[in-house]
C-alpha cells in the first residue's frame, strides 16, 4: 500500500468546487493570501499552485480570461515574460534549484488542467527530487507545506523589481 501525506488535498477533495475560473481574481486583494497570490502586476499575477507537482510550483497568469497565447496583446505578453524572469530569479534565490521547468499547456490535449485560462508553470527541480517515487510508485513528493513556502516567497516578491 502506498501512502503520501498531503494535508492540503483534503480541502480540495471535500470542499466545494468553484463555478467560476480559479484564475479570475477579484479586484480587491482580501483573498490573496488564501488564494496564494504572491504578486499582482498591471496585466498579470504570480500565484502558487495549490495542488503542486513539486515544491514551490508557481504560475504566471494574465488577469484577462484568455485560452491561447495568441490572444495576449503586446503589453500582456511583455509583462508576463518579465514576471517569468523575475519569478525564476526569486525561485533561484529562495530555493537554489539546479533547474527550473517553465511551461505552457494550451488546450486539454496538451495537458492543460485548466484550459480556459492561460497560465505559465514554473517548477523548480533538483537532481533526484522525485527519484524512485515517480518512476516506481508514480508518486510525487512535496517536502514543504504550502503555507511555509508561501511565507518564504511572499517577502521576496514584495521587493522584486518589475
């Protein structure tokens, strides 16, 4: 029998599923901590993945509800790329990973779990980070609680240059 402790998943399993898009943020910032929003810029924001594949799995997402990269305007595209760069620097500073996967899945066939709202993934990686777990057990391991990771990253985004 395989067992993996992931206490944050019970909220997802038992909790109500939202009718609205999880990436369509309200204007006010009252829910940012609960939603794990790390940074709000003019055209996009940086948010933690609540159900990550790896520790500190972050996403850079436009505010506008678009499905495809081709729907972004020049300002959105430019700012998102700047925040992908900034987020990469912050992840390197906070966790010192020897690698980072950066990806975008457009459409369900490409692996998009939330295909309706475009989002770039940034996933820090370490040599042997999943080791035999992923290969033999088809299991991933998250070594730090989500709130601890959020608390570590949030101040770094507050001092980040846009």
